[in-house]
C-alpha cells in the first residue's frame, strides 16, 4: 500500500516554543491530508483537513492560530504547534488518501509524540 | 457518516481465531466498511475493506451479511503480536476530502 512518512517521531520542547511536524506521502500525490490527535487510551480525533494550495479546514474546538497547517505541495503537509503548553502534549498522527485508488483508504503516518515541559 | 458500535475489549489466546463484530445499523447504500489496526504509539494500519459478502486477504477475512448492518473481522490463529486496537469504520467510497471518523475501537489482548 501507499506510504505516509511522518517526522519527527518524538519531540520534547519547552513551554512557549513552537514545534513543526512534517507529513509526506512518499509514493503518491495527496491533494488532501488529515491531522489527528490521540490521547492515551483514547481514539483518534480529527483536528483538521489539510488542502493543497488552500487553507486548512479545522474541526470545531481546534484553534487554527495555535495549530498552523501548511500544505504547500502535493506530497507535504506540516503541522506547527505554536507556543506549546503542557496540555498540548499528545500523539499527533497524519494521514493521506491515495486519490489514484478507487477505494477510500487512508494511509497513516507513524505518529509524533509531543511532550511539552 | 454511519455510526459504528464495537465491543470495547476482547481477550484471546495464541492460535485461536478471533472474530470482532461491528454494528452499523444506519449504513448507507454507498458506504464501505474498513478495518484498521493500531499498535501503541503507532499510526493505524489498514487491514481490510469490503462492501458485501466476504473479503479475504493475507491478514484477515471480513464477513458482511446481506443487510450490511454489521460486519465481522476474522483473524485466524492470532499471535501475541496481534494484540492491538481494531477500528471499524464506515463511509462512502471516494469521499474526496472527507476524513475517516474513528470510534472507540476494540482492544484485543492475546495471551500465551
């Protein structure tokens, strides 16, 4: 299947700093990518939909000024957590759908564990 | 999107067959059923997808009855490495820009 690469896999930062997470589709083009957040023992929660060449669409309750999303190319979307605080510590996962396939299969990155001190 | 209901957890032993059933009573005509597997601290991994009857791949089988209001993921001869959370998702094919919505999933624990 298609491969989605996410980097970094783990990051620790100080409170008040910003962290950028990259999500790449390695062998296919993705006009749309998705960013999820997952707390321990909980399911994935959709944060936003990243659209190539246009603004991201955020889910209700997700601060767009805090979680900046950029989808500058068909293979790369980035999520920047600005002015991170301890409550932003979580597991962030991106995904992309291979538009070349007929079926609605989303492929996921390995996730990024963010710890804010 | 159709709401899904799965058991919260299941226990099994190595070598047994495990069947996880998902209910999706309000599935729409153009909805497909997709199952994902997630290990701790990893992104979900696609397992199998189907529309009706039976689908089989090298990992699992998916059984879907005629009314499509439920589906059963079958894992043959599980091993310890199959311990994971399994998610059942229902949604239309080729939704373009619509993300998949995850329910609570089923936490499978395989014991020796």
